């Protein structure tokens, strides 16, 4: 029996919208204000979503339960699999002391915390976002920052803020490729349009990042380095997106930015070295931060041995992200399982789609091609390089799995919640509320993308969810569909720092368990402020010359 989604079950969009927002509100309030543990908060959010889907939206109970289970599987693979294996590598590096050598070598480039943050959280993180996405950059950069002595709140929150501007082109362009494929946008046109929005924020985010960490005065002390970092990322981001395509935007921009910053630091250093590892004004809020000590000078052999596991990781993550490699590995083993009772049983209807469209529910067990598998192989090879014995590797993996057990459970529950909202139509209710804002739609349509990522944890999922609605609304209002399709993705990137999945990844990488609420409270202002700035910029592109000249119709 086919079940058609209902987007206004009460015949009153205000009531329906408020009800649709309850599950997300429950989870965020439990995390941010009631200080409830993340896995319990996610469970309560999921229970409220099930109740609303069944009792208010009329979704069959069995179908709602299967939607939640389907999302839970997605939480384990690929998301949880990435988290488990990146923490596994981190554990191996810490246990044998090579992480300390890596820390010393990074401190050797610069001992200034602000510049370390630019290099690791922004540049290095952008590379991992471009190569893998799905939580990998936050897991890697937060883990390195905590190893460098940053406080847990600083390492977590700042990694999340930095992982914004690259997200639209993450995982070799997956979000924008999916947007074009699913909703019929011209791939090069919508890619170029995103590339005419995000570079302005790629220039802004490094300044914002250092301001959030050290304050305005300390930010201005290193403005030349921040400007070099932002410009050397923004310019390649624009050029590659407008003239080549979406796949290599982040990777090229990140490499150029990293090299430019390192070369610049060879000829310039700030007069005043910032040595505090904690957020300005939050020195006691982020747990214990390690006192900085003068970096030790290590032998070349020790440096090579310490960096080799991370070089291996970088290579494996990049190779695993290549479409031909994924296709080859999926050809070996990638069984597909239809979720009986859910697959093609839910139907999207107008005004979201022109014709009733069935929602597929097929889970692909692509274990070989999953990014987490590439990370696992990199970790094992890295462990052998670090002279671990096989039984020690197995023992460390088991200990890591136990360490992140609650984080994995949280991710499963949160993905269950996000998937249920998609199949029940409650997230579409929220999207329609934004779509009914008339002349203000360019601003609120951008925030629709922000909500989509905050709810689903993925710019790709948000584009699947709202990309069609953006196109229909834009055509009805006489706006460029490319503008609003791009705005969905560009606005969505600012929601990445508050999605519960990313926050759990950050808290796990820094071992700051049960402090997800603290991280959420810290990053929330930054997320909504940056999303509003993107919305304002899109509004200028929609209505105000000369910004309108940037729009591809």
C-alpha cells in the first residue's frame, strides 16, 4: 500500500510547521540546555519524531520504524565507520609517541596557535573535506589540535567552524553532482553559481575563525597570514568551479592555500606570538588544556616515521574518493538490500514535485569502497610502519571500538531521526514554510539549505531534500533556479557545524565525551550568523546590481 506524504496535516501551516520542528527542538534543547547525554538526547528526538510521524502525519507505524532503522544503518556505514577508524589511527599514533613528534614538527613551522589553527583546521581540513567529507575533516583536525595542546572546546568548536566553506564541494563534489543529477540542474551552471557565492565566505571564514578563537585584536595582529590563507583558497575555488568542474575544487584550493601559507610563514611571523591553547574568554570552559612547552627538535628519521601514517592516510582517502576506484571496489562487493515495506512505498506529492514520486529505500553495503575502509587500511599500514605487532593492532582496535561505543550509538540514532523526517515529510513541511516567504525567499531559501544540513548532517542530503523545491519556488517567483539551487548548498554549509552528527564526531575526536551540549552552544551563534550572511549575499545577487550580473540564468 502506497502512502502519500501530507505536508499540512492540520490545514494550518503555522501549527504544522511548529509540530514538524518538535523532534529537532527536543534534541537540541536536551543537548544544549538540559545537558543530557548525546545518545539519550538523540533517542528522545527519535521517539518524538516517531510519535509525530505516526500520530500527526498519519504515516503507518511499521513504515516509520523501518525508516528509522534504514537511517540507523546509514549512520553505521559510512559515518560511524569513518569515526571508528580515524580514532583508531589516532590511538595508534598516541600510544607509540609518534603523535608527539608530529606535534613538535607542526610547532616548528610556527608556535603561534592562531597560525597553527589556520594551517590545520582550515587548510588541512579542507583537503580532507574535498577528498572524503562525511565527518572525516573534523575527526582528523580536532584530533591533531587536541594533540597540539588546544583545549577540547577550542579543538572541537574551531574545527567545526573551519569545516564550512569547503563543504559544498566535499567528497569530490558529491553534494553538487547529486543536486544536478536528482533535480535536473545543469551541472556546470550550478557548480559555477556556487563558485560565485562561496569564495567570498572562503575569504571571510579564516578571519572569523581566528576572531572566534582569539578575539578581534589578536586577529588583526596576523591579518596578513589570514588574508594569504583566504585568498589562496578563494581564488582557486572560483576558478576551478567555473572553468573545470566540481570534483577537484576543494583539493586544489586546499593544497594551494596550504603551500601559500607555509611559504608565507617562511618570510613573515607575527611580532607577538599567541601561545594560549584555549578560546579567548573560555579558558575554563573547555576542560584542561595542555601547557605549551618548547618543541623538541627530532631527527629526520623520526619525523619521517611520525608523518608517514598521516601521509598514508591522505593518499588512501584521496584514492578511495576517486569515482573509478569506488566503481571498481563496488564491482567486487557492494550488495544492495531493499527495505521491504518502505522501498517505493512513500510518495512525494505536489507542491514539492510536479508529479507524484516514489521514495526509494535501498541500502548498499559498500564496505570495500567506504572511506572508512580506506582509513582502516591506512591505519593498519601506518601501525606496521610504527613497529606495532599484529596482536597489538587488534587489541588497540578493540579498545577503540569500546571507547567510541556511545558516539556510534548517537550517530545511529541521529541518522535514524534525520531519515525518518525525510520519509514522513516533516522536513518538507519546514521547507515549505521557508518557500512561502515571497520577496524574501532568496534569504529564507538559503536558510532552508541551512536547516536541511542541520537536520540531516549532510549537504548532499539537504540538496536531495530541498533542491527540487528550490527550483520550483524560484521559477514561480521569477528568480534564477541556478541561484537558488546554489543557495541551498551554500547556505547549507553553515549548518554543518551544528548538525548533531558533526558535533558527536568532534567530541569523540577530542575524547570530550558528554560535552556535546557545550560544543553546540559555542558554535550555534557562528552557524546562524554566517548562514544569515550567506542569505543576505544571495538576496543581493537576486535583486541588486552589480551582484545580479553574477547570476547564471
